[in-house]
């Protein structure tokens, strides 16, 4: 197996804290996966936690009667989870045409090698360390089979290799947008300037495509995607204002910023908050 501690060429250890914390968006009820419309089904990985919410969403794209489907994010290297996906596909009589990775963090990608071996289907990713049986994946690529067509959109920021995927009226956002709460900009691999630009890219994509639903890497699907992205953008700028005030009050390090700004977070997510705080400090110092 690939060593999960080994950094990718994009600079982030694959077992990093990767997801998010509360923002007043999304359904607060527990999420267990299931079908969203007629062409997307979520199989929820059994890895719930402070940073992964209810668990990682593995998305199966294609109508229920499709002979071939596209899978997004096989998730953690968990045999029970992979077998659940295979049983679901067997019940549908479907085979995997290709698997796409939204990014290389281990809660989305650790199963990639095993999944490739189980299905024989290529795993496509931006980072070469996560590519199995295929070449890479880049902005503007279109992966099509049967009635399924997926367009790749670069949305770096959460991580350098973060990608989103447009399918019909749905956008799969990985950890760039979560179904509940906000996301971590996982410094040093993550970059706040890139993240804000990616939110603008998603805003334009929603407008040009008429997308009506966001399918995130964690948490429930989100309707009214333009409003979601607007709320995410406002939240980031509000947080930057808080960090500016903390710096003016004497905070110099990410730890000091977190102590002054992130006053209501559980201890378990403090390291992730410090990653985001460092990304915010770097952003402000670059102005």
C-alpha cells in the first residue's frame, strides 16, 4: 500500500486534517447518503468525525439503469465500505467505467489503489501519486460514458489539487464546499487566495450551467448553490476581518489568532483551525 504519511508533490501529507467546521448552511439532520435525483447516488463511508462530518461521500454517477457508471472518491481504505459500493453496483448490474478523485486527502483517496484492483477501472486524479491505470486529470477534461458526462473544473484552495466536477445540473465539490459547515484551507498546501478565486469560479459555473445542486465530499447535498457560494464567500471575508482585528490587537502567530478568533471550537479541531489561521495570515501579509 502507499504510505499515507508520504507527502504528495502538492505538499500535503495524505493523513492531514482536511474538512470543516460549523457554518449556518445545510441540513443539520444526520446524513446517511442515498440518491439525489435520478443520476447520483451517495454511498457513505463509515468514517465520521469532527473533520469528516457524517463520513466521506462516495458518489456513483449515472442513471440507475446505466451499464457503466463513474465513481467519485472511493474514500478511506476500508474493505467494508468498498464491498458496500460493489454490492450496490452489482444490484444495479453496473460496472465502473472510471473513478475520479476530487483531491488527494486520505479520507477521499486512500482506497484508490485497492478500488482500482477490485474494479479494473482507471483512477483519474490531478496528483500522479493517486493515478492508477490511467493518465492524469486536468481542468477542462470531459469524461463520458453512456448518458453520463462529467466536466472537470480546477478549484484549488482547500488543497492544491482540488477539483470539482460538473454533471448535468449538479456540481461535485469535494471539500471545496461541504454539505454542512465550512471547510479548512489546509495550509501550506491550501491557499486562501486560490480558495477565494475558486469560489468565484464556482459562482460563474453555477450561472453558466444552471446547476441546481451541489454534491459535496461530506454532508448532505445542497440546493440553491449560488446562495451557498455567496454565504461561503461572505464567511471567508468576515473571518478575514476578525483576523485583521486580532493582528491589530497583537496576535502574530496562527496559535494566537485561533485563541482570539476561534473561541468556541472543540479541542479536536484546533489543529485544523490553526491551518486555516496560517493561511489567513499568509493571505493578509501578501496584500
